[in-house]
């Protein structure tokens, strides 16, 4: 039986996620940041006949991520995803996501393999003389970030979540570092789902006219340095082998292979 999760299910959810705590950092981040009360952050649980939780499906805005350690009602989870009217992404551990795919409607015939990596210590790096150019973005400046991201092909359209980004910055659930040149934002790196234990790296990019200078790497390294100094771990998803080599150099370790459907 599938039903929405509430605070009353917290212990069961925690026990289930503890089977793979590192792989579940994304869901844990959502729970720590929003708990069960945010309309854009919802969870469903699949319970067996004895009331034991055997799988969860978490929705963060229009992104769905499932987790289970065994068989579960994949068709039931697919029906929840199919009911979403907006463009939707389903991603998670390949072994967990794959059973849902045959029941999905409105597929774009596109699926990608993602890699999940975690970092607990920044690798030794040569200090750049450009670190003094790094600025921490204030919530009131978030429109400038949207303007930059709309210039970067892989992030185009992300400005639609500008109000959510501003709210996350105000609540301490996110921080954003950027480099400006001639009053133009040209590179950036952000965290998301920040909590007392971890943070997800997101939106690392450079304006197309300023690539090849290592500017985004400078932002990312400083961001990592500051977050790790607070005793938090970092994690991220990537699908680009070139980016993977960079993350390896920065100290990220490969954790698992994920599958993403649009």
C-alpha cells in the first residue's frame, strides 16, 4: 500500500535510508531542509501488509527519486509520477529506478547515466591569485545568477526557480559563490539542500565567453573549502567524463551509478 509520508513515519524512513546512507544523501538533504511540510517536497511510502516500509519515493519540485532495498510497487510509484503535469525527472540508483521505467508515460525517449560522488576533504590545490575575485551572492542579487545560468546551455530554463533559490539563500539552505568581471557575473558554483551534515553541489558553470580560464573551478574550490571547514560532507551528480576528472582532482570519490529519465 502506498501512502504519503508524514513526521509519524520518520523512524521507519530513517531505518530504510540507513541501508545505504551515503547513496541517500539527496533524500536526507531534502528531509533535513524541508521535513514533511513543504508542498514542493513530498514523500510517499510503499508499505507491506504488516505495515513495514519497503520503499520511498521523494519528490523535490518536479524531480522524483525512489529508494528501496528489495521488491516494491514500481507501478504504483509510476502512477504518482505520471500524474505530475509539469516536465518531470526521475533519477536514482539504477537498480531501483529501472523497475519503474516500463510504466512511465510521456517519456522523451531520453535517459542518461549519472555518476554520484562524495567528498569529505578537499585535495591539495595550488592557490589561485584570482580567489580575491570571488563574491558570495546575496539573496537580493539572485536575478544576476539567473541571468548567467540562462547563458549556459545545460542550465537554460533554471531561472524559473528563481524565487525558490532566493528563499533557499535566505534560509541558509544554499550558498552561491561567483566571479564578476566588469560588473558581469561570469562564473558560479552553488550548494543546495544544505543541512548540519551535508550539502549538494549544484550549478557549477561559466559564461560561454569566459570558458577555459578555470573560473568555475576557482569558485567551486573556495565553496568546497568553506563548507568542508564546517564539518559537512559534499556530494554531487555528473554525467560528463571531463567534469568527472576535475572532481576527482578536487577530492571527490565515486560512490555509484545512477539512472535518469526525462
